[in-house]
């Protein structure tokens, strides 16, 4: 009996902290708390840079493997597909080793900087964007191949034409990459070091604050993270729907 | 006028012979390739156009002057890019090496000739099937080909759209382009063909003027085909 009462008290106390944390989180969000907003801004900046960098590599690779027939193409496709599910901590470890003082890129002094986080996230999402691009462009190539060849379009021109023609579908691929970049925690934690005000992003802050027991900031950041992802995806959906109506 | 002839043309795929030693000289201004499904009509056009490489035999192009022969092809299902009708034409012209300002001029002229001027700035892929096929013809026309290949250009169209497409083909032909087309529509073959080439199971069975072919086909297969019988 005594045991049961004790458990009830503990539970109510727990709910109380939850409620307090929730209220504090709301306060932080409504007040646009400066420390919190800095974390959000850095997160968005790092992930956007990573995705832009990744697109520069992934879109050409995806289109080339979809349209071209060259030695090593199969191997690239297999690696791309396999690496779609790359564990972020392993990517973090590899980038850490490359950027650490003794590593090949050590002299650049990038470890524990936002640049290192951009590199790690770019490495993580490049296979995802490249593999999705390949699928989207290959499907279009199937439909367009004869027509483009008939018009005398070479492989390179065809790839450019297809990337432009599938631009609205590719937006979805790029957003998949952006979603992955903003949501991952392992890679940025290792190469960024979660330094307050320098390399602390939403995910690493949530992990840290939760383990410290500061649930308010963790909850607020979590809510913002989800809000961002939902906003991104719904705008992508709206854009592609509008494009489908306009361009067919 | 450019001359196209094929000599002992063969095409195999997966050990199956699709085109079996066909030799033709395309001398008529308008040739229509007839034959049942799977006869090899589309493959023959693709071989001539250069989209497929023959297993054996040769394709010979001969132009009057010492210039490269220009050729274009319009497919059964038009493939349009996600951009305006006009941009689809200028894209094709740019691939053909035509400069931007001339391309625009030629594209507008071709659209006008195909009766599509009002749709120039509409997105090509939301046009109706008939409009898209006329747009595909305008795109081919803008390239000013010596020879135009048409692979069942009206197969998916209703009678009105078919008439409109035929009118455009007719205009292209009258402007001096040699037309080589396939069709399943015997009425169309009568209307559009000077020469009929009848193909079955990859072989050229008969070649005659349209008038002669429909009045007195020489082969039993052709006679059955015209009658709508299906001996296959």
C-alpha cells in the first residue's frame, strides 16, 4: 500500500515537471529566446550549406549514371544505393579522422567548426540525393530517350535537359536530403563537438539538454525542428502540385 | 531532293529477326509503310532514322548537292519537354545548331504553319493529344528536314484531330519535304500515300502505287490485310 502511494506521488511529480517544461518551452518559443534562436539559425545554415554543396556533386552524378553508359557506372549505382542508409556516427567518425590534427586535412584546422559539420552532413546526404536523382532522371530518360536522340541531343545535353525537365521531382529528392541533414545528430556531434555558441545545433542541443534534465529547451527545440520539417515538406508538396497543374 | 535507300537490311533482337533483308529505294514523295502489328514497320523507320543500328545491310543517304541530309522523326506518342510550346521548338533548333534569334523566328513560323501560334506560350505538356502531335510536327518542320519519318502519327487521336494532323503533314509535304510514314489507318494510307510498302513478319511483301495497291494487291497477305482478315 505504502509502495503504491509512493509510486503515485512520483508519477504526479513527473507530470508536473513535464507540464512546467512544456510551459517554459512555450515561453522560449513565443519570446524567441536569443540563445535558442542562435541554435536554430546555425542548424538551418549548416544543413542548407551541406545540401547545396551536396547538390553540386549529387545532381551531376545522379544524372550521369541515369543517362550515361560508362565503365564503373554499375559500381557507382550500387555504392550510392548502399550508402543511402549510412549511419551518421560513422560518417562523423570518418570526417573526424580526416580533419583531426594527424589526418590528411588536419592542417586546415577545420575540426570543431561549422565547416566540419557542413562537410559531414554533405557526405551523409550526397548518396541520398544522388540515388533519388538517378531514379527520377532514369524514369524521364526512358520516356524522352528516342525523342532527344532523334533531335541529335548528346548524352551531356540530354542530362542537362532532363535535370531541368524533372526539376519539380528533384526538389523532393533535395528535400529528402535536407530532412536527413537537419535531423541527424551523430555526425555533427562528433565533428562539431557541440560547443555552445559555436557548433551547437538543434539536434545536439536536444541531446545535451535532455541528458542534463533541462527539458524546456529540449522540448522547444524539438517542436521547432518538427515545425521546420513540416513546413519544408508541405511547401515542397504545394510547389510540385502547382507545377504539375501548370506544366503537366 | 535527298534519296534514301536501304539494301538487305536486317535487324535482330534477342535472337529474333524483326527486319528480314529488306531492300527499298524510297523514291516517292510520300511513302506509306503498311502492315499488321509486329510486322516491323516502326523498327524499319527507326533503322532508317538512325535510332537503331542494323544487324546487317546498309542504309544509304544521297543528297543532290554536297550537303548533309536533314531528317526528322515524329513518334506515335509526342514527347514534349516541361516548358512552353515555343521553347520546345527553340530547344530542338538549338540542338540543330541554329542561333537563338533565328531559332525563335523559325519556331514562330512553324507554330503559325501548324495553327498553334495562339498556344506558343502555353506549357506543352498540358496541351491536348492532337495539339501535342501538331506541335511535334511543327518541331520537326522547324528543322526543315529533307525527309520526315512519321510513326503512326495519328494512332491515338480522334477523327477531328487526325484530320488536323494530316493537314499539317500535307503542308509539310507540299513545302518540299519527303514523307515516310507508317499507319494502321487504311483510309489515311489512301489519302497520304503515293507509294505503299506492305510489310509482314519483317519482310517487304509488296510495293505499289497507292491506287494500284488498294485496287489489286498482288500478295494474298496484302489482300487479306485490306479486307480486314487476320490470317496471322
